[in-house]
C-alpha cells in the first residue's frame, strides 16, 4: 500500500540515462519504489493513482536564480513556478535579501530591492531577522521548496552601513561571523551583487575572506561585468575562488558565446569548480535606478540620491542616455501604474515629456522603486545563437532570474523553464529530454547541496513533475508576461500533490531546505 503511484509514464531519472517506462510509488514524502507496480498481475494499491501514460515523469526542477524572496508567498507566483515544473527556488540572490540583519538592515534591503524582491509578510517584515527565522517563515507556508543564499550586500550593510570603505579587521571578522552563523542555520551558500550597493564596494580580498567558511557550499555571484565586460567579471571570480578554495557559481551569465565559452573553458582548465545559470531570453530586468543613474549617485540611499537627481549637475548625464531610452520598458511604477508595459519613450510621449524628464519623474515619484525590462544591444539572430550555445555548456544550470513585482514584469518568471523544454528541447533540439533534466534538476540540486533532491530513485524526496512532451511550453510574452505555462499536468512536493490536472491544489508542503 502506497500513498501515491504515478503509473505508466516514462521516467527521466536525472542521471542522463535514457527514459524508461515505469511506475513510481510514494510513501510519505519519499519515493518508495520504481518498477512495474500497477497492473492485474500485481497486488500494489495506492490511495492516489496518477495516470502518466504518454507523459514524462521527472524530478522537480530547481530554479537556481529566483527573486521570490517575498513573492513566493503569492499563490500566483507559486502557480507560475509549478506550471513549469519548478519545485524549488534558490533565494537570497545578487547579494541582497532580508536576512541576516537588524531592523534597520531589513528596512534597507526591503526599500532598495523593493522592485526585485517585493515586500515580506508583516510577520517577518519588521526585523531583526536571522536566516533561521526567515527559513522558518517559508517552511510549509508555500507550495514549493525554498533554499537560501547568504546575501553579502545585506551582511556588509548590517556591519558597515552604506560605507564605501574597505572593512577594518574587526568589521571583516563580524561579517565572517554572520556567514558562519547563517550557514549553521541552513543557508546553502553566499551570494554577491557586485553591480549593486553596497556589494559594489567590496574587493576580491573581502569576498574571499567571507567565502572561507563555505566548505562545499558555493559562492554565487552577480559579477562586476557581463556582456563585453564578462572577462573582467570572470577574472575576479577566478581570484576569489583561488584565494578561498570555494566552489563558484556565476548568476545569469549572458553575452556573446564567442567571448563567454573560452572564459568558461579557461576557468575549468585552471581547476576551478565553476558552474553558472542562464535564462533563455535576450532582455534583462532590474531596478531602473541601476540602469539610468551614474555611478556616483548612491541608489541605495534614496534621500541623498533624490537630492542629487533634482540637482542641475545631473542634467549633463541625461543626454548620454539617449541610446538607452528606447531599450527600456517600465515594469513596475507604484503610483504611475498606467506606464507599466509601455516603453520609456512611449510613456514619456503620453506624459508630454522628454524621456529624460519622464525618467526623472519615475525615479522621484516612486522613490527609486521603479523597475524596468531592458533590451540588450545584441538582440537578434546572433544573440539567440549565443544563448543556445551557452546553455548547451555542461556547466550550465537552469535559472529564471524571475522578478514577480509590478504589473508588467519580464516573462522569464512565468516561462523560462517551460521555454527550456518546449523551445530548446522539442523545437530546436539543443538538449535531449534526458539532458534537460540534468541541467534543470540533478545538476543544480548537486550544486546547492540538496542531496535528496534532483533524482528519481528510491529514498529521494518525492518532488516530481509529470509533463506532456508534446505540449509543454511557455505562453508568457513581453506583451503578456503574466501568462502561465502549458503542458505540466501534475506536480508533487514532498509527496503531496500541489498541481493536479494542470491546476494548483492549494496544498503548501514546501520545505525550507537547509544545508547539511
């Protein structure tokens, strides 16, 4: 007698081995047996039988880079993930999230990254907040699992405030203690955001010191440079890894494949334990202030930054942005919601202003909370080809970089994993189905130390997805980004059905996955 049997499907077990037909039985939160279990010649019974005939059964996918730190509590966001087969979010990305920190630090991270991470529930919002308390807040409160990276920028702010200075020995020691405690409470690694504040102020020596306690957990980085500047970012990643001995994982790696692939091979040739994630789109998304403000304006300090934005000396900066305005679409504009979904140029025209004037208005009236989707200069066939070549690299893992805040977010949060399957497997053949599951499930589970996830085998946690290879695909577009994916019918998390017949069940068995 089993609790659940998934019957008649073809199993993609996560090892890369060919799919095979088998039933998968679940007892409690674990996979109990795999084989020919249901049929007239067997005595197997189950409380629930899911008919998977004509469909694949795979381990639940791990989104290696998701900004669901607060948004994961939203049932719509949970459905967006589950409808793509994602059963685990890795949070705490880009060096900025809610813990660990004092009440002031929690408020800082909430304010600065409001357009990215959203707003925590009231019960967690006020601070102070430890990693353990944040993980407890996720545990069994949402439908999917969560894992958490220690955010370097948050830790630095908690110790040093907004200071651009190098840390003193005492300050560095205090940051290391934050890392050690966070790891002991279950964090699965350390993240940095070296284009955000205050992470931008850190050098390789500081980051290597904070990586020293990681042991087998990875250092995950939004590098200091991407695209044409990826060589700068990768060189710094190499220095940090060599000085600390840490495994490294590069977030949302994008740019020309002819530049990126040799950099990856060079790193591996030096013996670095390096992986990366990337998403299957050419456009990016972030806070508007990061894209449009000059480096000397401290976007993480709204009062000071707004004074500087109002000052006449910034008027000399705006003309230099003339080629950037047409590439920006407003994704999040609290108080100016009518502009969401419009390009910045179109919104400016509707407001009777120049793009620079309207951009200033957006920044001021939202107190720097505005978000945007940004088209990259390499859009077109060459950019698409680079995406395809990069995701085929064996060190690749799937990540959506999903941002769910705002009325018109980037579609990647609702479609990246379904796009991997529908477009890059079924239509383009960039991966086989077996390879896709390695990239999206078993490889990321191994990278983040989720030892009992990522494979379909007895004893593993029963995080499973059942999908139709003929219909799985993304439906979210830049014009309609909040559209759920298709083709995923059934999803189980810890043995509990959270999607049935393509619809959420309302169950919330998701676990906060702690390092071991």
